[in-house]
């Protein structure tokens, strides 16, 4: 194992100061980072243990929910307020990983997990995300699980998180503490980056910047999370979708859609939202929205099937949600 130093901190100020050093990493639940260290994909010189910082609370606010970054996936999924008001989030969390991993994985760390691309994990293969400038063996290789949106000639990996897709659909905000002092708020759909020429840079956080809380705003009335995978549990999404909206006089209001398994980041389906917003639900409208969102989708050979699959998932999910609403009415 590559040698590293380890420090345990007790407050945010000490955490960001310790992690501002070059090649330092925060350690929360460790469910992704420790694996990557074992494979010598991640080689931090310093580990800063933030697992004991006082960010394990789930606080109901006047307009939503404030979730500490150290709250485990299991605790968040089981929280009564989350289950009642944000079922999209609870469902997404419970569809990911195993119970043992959910018991350790944290809310902040879930956002920052790295791709599960097999070429990223295989140190004998070329991967620009692991080793910038080495190439991308996934292009022209076995790429069944890879990106159909937002990819580049340098990387076609996808982000693996279920939770992050739900957070994008719910319009969550992420609160951070900066090493130079102060805090900032980042919309969940702006946290991650597309690969472009720098696929090794996953997100917008600076060195030593620490996620402390995630803020959910007023819950929308209709929510759904659907995940298509190769087996019924313990599998990453082939494609997934999170949808949240209200209805006003039978028309879509403030609809948000997050897509998973299709891009380097949890993908906000802004084009589909634009088609749907203010319109009365219909299958023809859903098909138009799906076609608009996937107009620039591009397969890589093995994953060409993802494009029609994602289209069907968008249309079927919207159809199911509106049919349930009509029955309830």
C-alpha cells in the first residue's frame, strides 16, 4: 500500500485546513475511497477523517429539509420526513448498493463517488480519468454501461449514484465550507462536470472544500424514481430516472427530471422539462419531451440500446405518474 498520513478532525475549520494540502482526501464512510486506494487508483498522501464531524442531523425547516453530510444513506432513507415528503429520495437510496454499504455510505460522500467504469478500475488499461492523456479504452471497447449524453472523445464514463439523480430531480442545494474561509451553495445539478478535455476532474469543488449539508426545498406533490438494471438488486443502473412536479389545473408546474446511467454526471433533463412545463399531460407530449432530451444522444456500439430504452423509461414513468394522479383525483 502506498504510505499516507491520517488525521482525525473535530470541526470544519480544522478539516478544510488539513485537506487543503496537495493530494489530501476527506474520508467519510470510505465505501468508495478505500476500494480505490486498495487498487492504487487513488493515492492520497493525507487522509482527513471527517466521519466524526457534527453533521449527522436531519433537520426539518420551514421550507424543506437540511441534511448533514455525515448522515448515512440508511438513516436518510429511513427518516420519516424523507419517506413521507421526499419518497423519490428514499426510493433512490434504497435501490442503491447493499444494506451494509448504505449503513456506512454518507450523504456527502455519495455525491463524490467515482465512476464504476471497468477501464477506470483496470490499471492495465488506458483511462484518461485515472491517468490523463493515456487514452480511453472504453471507446471501441466493451461499453454497454457507458454514456450516451455529454460524453467527449476523452471519456464516456457515467456517474454511478442513485441518490444524486434524485437530488437533481428535487432541486437540492449543496452547502460547503471553503479553506480560505466562508461558505458557498452549489445547486446539485451544477456540482459535477462533463468530461470535456479534463475527465479526471469530476466536480466543481476546490481542494479542501468540504460538503457540510444538503438542503431540500419544499416537496413537490408528485415524485417517482425508477431504475432499470440487470438484476433486481445490488446492481448499478443501466438507466434511471427521477421525476418531481406539481400540477396546476391539470397542467405541469415546476417539473424537474434527473436521468442516471447516461452521462458523466447526474443528468438534468432540461429540454424535456421545457417541453412539459405548463402543458397538459398526454402520451404524445411525453414522447415529444423524450425525443427533445435525447436528440443529441449518441451510442458507442454496445450501449446503442440505451437510447430507445431511456426514451421508453421517460414516457412510461410520466404516463404511470399521471395515471396514478388521475385515479387519485
